[in-house]
């Protein structure tokens, strides 16, 4: 338990400093990497958060929920584009991550949709995002808020 606490604290410190470090989650088989988000235009539109979830264990792990004080309704959504080029977005529910596999939450695909923002997402700030996994484990990651035009965790 001390190792997880130290790792989580170190990850939060380095993330605030603009660096990236993996964070162990749940049963310590999920590694969360490269968390980031974009600044919002006020609170009238939803925000989003992105990251990669990597399962380093021998068992399937499922992301079952999200929570943050920044948004009243955080959910995992997916953006899809049909043959005519029309994009749409919908909630996907749980995300299953097979052993040895990764799932990317990235612009244009799966992402953490942050609906009903409680305050604007301002560049240079961070917010906590708590992920709950099927094994009952939780981890809170400090997500840095980058500029409104950011395209990845580097800015």
C-alpha cells in the first residue's frame, strides 16, 4: 500500500509539473499514462479527458465508472464516423481491457466526457478524475488542462 500511495503522489506531482508518469490503478494491473484535457469555453459545453489504460496483468479488467468534482456527469463516450462522413457520439458504458492490451481514450474515439461542468476548465490547472474498476479498485489521477487547441499530452 505504501508503494501505491507514493507512486500516486509522485505521479500527481510530476503531472502538475507537466511531466508524465504511469500510475498504478485498482489491482495494480492497470497502468494509466498520459492523462490530459483541453481548456473549455465556459461551462455550457462539455469537456473531455484523454489517457491510455494498459493492463499489465493476467486477468481482464473493466473500467466501470468515472467521478470528478469538475463535472456532474462524467461518462465514457465514443465518437464514430459513418460512411457519409457524419460523426456522432454516444455513451459506451464499461470498457474491458484484456491482459497485455491497452485502450486509448483519445480525440475522435473513446474518451472521458465531462458533462455539466461545475466550473470552466482553465489552461494550466488540473482536476482529479477517479476511475473505478471491476475489481473494486479506484485511482484518482490529476488531469492537466492544456490549451483549447491541444492535440495531445504534450500540448
